[in-house]
C-alpha cells in the first residue's frame, strides 16, 4: 500500500484510540495529536502519508492546519472529520485542499473506503512523478509480414493473462514496443506501467532503483524513496535488458518474483506488491545460464512465456510500411512537406540487411529527410552514399493502359507470376488496412479465393476470422 504513516489530530481521546486501533490493524505507523500546535510539531519532525484532522480543535479550526501545510513540498493527504456535517462545511474543506470529508460517528467500513481511496491517489501521484521522466511512445507495431502476424497472435494470447513474459531479440527490433502492446491489451492497462532500463543504471544504484530506500540508508539518501516495484503495484513493470542485472541482485529479484515482497535499502519492513512482470533481453539467457552469468532459477521464473521479435532482415516486406510510418512521424514533428521515396531508393533499402534493425531504418529515414532535395524527393543521390556497397539496378518500366483507364507499369524483365500476384495481393491488403473482405472486393475475387491464395502464397496457414 502507498500509505505507511498516518497522523490523527482530534481532541477526543475516544476517536483517537478508535482510529489508532483500526490503522495499526492494517500494519500502519500511527501518531496521535490533540491540537493543531502538537500536529505541526510532529509533522515538522517527520513526513506522513495521510492525516485525519478534526474540523474543530482547542487551538483553532482544522482548516487552518490545512492551509499551513499546503505550502510544504511533501504534505500528507488530509481527510477532515466533523460531528456537525453540512454541505457548506464539506465544500469549504474541499476548496481548502482536503482530499476527503467524513462525518462522525463513522464506521470501520467508511474508514477502509477512505484509506483505499487515499492510497490510490497517493500511488497515482508517485507514478506520475516517475513517468514524467520516461517517454510514452504511442507507436503501434507496424508490419504485415508473416513474422509480425505471428508475433501479434502471440501478444493477443498472452496479454489477457498474468503470465511473466520474456521478450528476446536483437537490438533495435522493437522489444520494448512489444512489451507496450502486451500491457495495452492486458487487464492492467489502466494501471501503472513502469519501465526500468537495467543497462542504464549503475550497479551501485540499481537495488535502490528497484526497491527504494529509507532516509539515511546511504550517503545522499536524504529522504525515503519508493522503488520501481513499489510504484508498479497493481500494475506492470518492464525490466528492459534484464541480462544486465548484476549477480548479487539476481537473488533479490528472484524473491520478488516468487514471494511478491521485498525490503527497501536500509529498511526492515517487508513490502508486498502485486505486479505483472515483463522483461526483455538481447542475449541468449540460456547460454548465459550455462556460462554461470545468470541464475538458472531466475531464468526459469522469467521464461514462463517466451517471445522472440524477428530481425528486420527476415521481414523485408515490412520495410515500405515502416518507412512510410517514419516519414509521417517526422513530417508531423517537423512540419516539412512529406517527401516521396523513389523506387530506386526503396530498392536500396530493400537490399540492405539492417544489422541495426528497425531503429537503424528509422535513423536512415530521418537522415534522408534532412538531406533530400524537395523537388527530387528521396532518391539514389540521397540514399546511395549511405549504402556504398549496394548497387541496385532498376530497369525502366513499361506502362500499359487497361480498358478501365487504369495504368499499370511492368519491368522490362519478366518475373514469375507467383511473385507478381503475391506482391499485388499484399499491396491490396495494405490499401485495405488488413481488411480481407474489402481486399477481395478490390481484387474482384471471393473472400474464399483470397484466403486460399494467401495460404498458398504465404504458407502460414492463417485461419483468422474474416472481417
């Protein structure tokens, strides 16, 4: 729970004692005060997460305390209490900055509701602070190749479950994007999604980053800090490049995955969390286990549902779609006119093997937009210097006009009919955004014929329902 320490401010000893018993029953630390002055001195000594304050106190009005605490950088969430409730009083307290307002006498069930609401609010605040430092990339998974289609099927199967997913693949293939797709399609999509780049955090700080620390736990720990697992409670955590976790921390991570509990650095209290774990790696963890670089039991705990993202060189038919998407994104960001990519330039992109995968393609497209001549588009003059070892010969096209008035262009060299049919069907699918019924209508064939041709040409045995 996001709440650990609570302060109760009321001059009625019975109320203080009743709340104390209920709060301590939830394993919360509780401080009791009978006046505004006593409360101010207590809050000045140590921070609190939640405060219950009576509206009428011996040395002033509870809203006065609310106003004084409002300027503090880390003020508690405040719930006002009164035995003389009215709409005007409630509105006044909320306007003054109170989180909630309850009327005495209250039941234990009412207090439970207030605590749970406050815990959710505090959790959301902490998560928003963490997410302000991490990019939220809304990019969808792009591609219509057999590899991407099967990848989407795997995502659809595992996303609704609570299974831990280990996402493997080369650098730049889009492993984090796959993790994001799993999160979005899962039952926790409205909950926090916390990402940790294990390779970007120094070995000395990674434990604190994962599990948080208490005030004074080490030099520079001037206040308590929640770790990423704590922020991800009830949501999902992504452990990016998990192979980079140092051996001494692997045992502690295993405990979190098994028991769902941990202690902050410098703390002795066990904190329980409910998180779904996704992890990515660009290494073969099974080989790392054999080399004793990665714990075998941790590997098995992570490898509940493995997914491998295919490299770009095995799905080159997705390159035109990816290039188009990157161009649109750059145009939206910079406001430049959308350049065209000539067939010759696209042929160069299709001939390259892309060791840096999708990330490298994105960088190349951005560089080409910067270098291109607006009157000529992205052509071989722009593209060839980037790939000096690729020499693609593009023959002139022969154009014919059909009876309908449409124009088709053919290369001089005749190529197998199967290749032409396959590429044209895929072109029609892209135009119809994957809608097979619309694709069949555009091609003038039945949906059954289209399905048979796709099964024959692609060899993937796709049995998805028609749309």
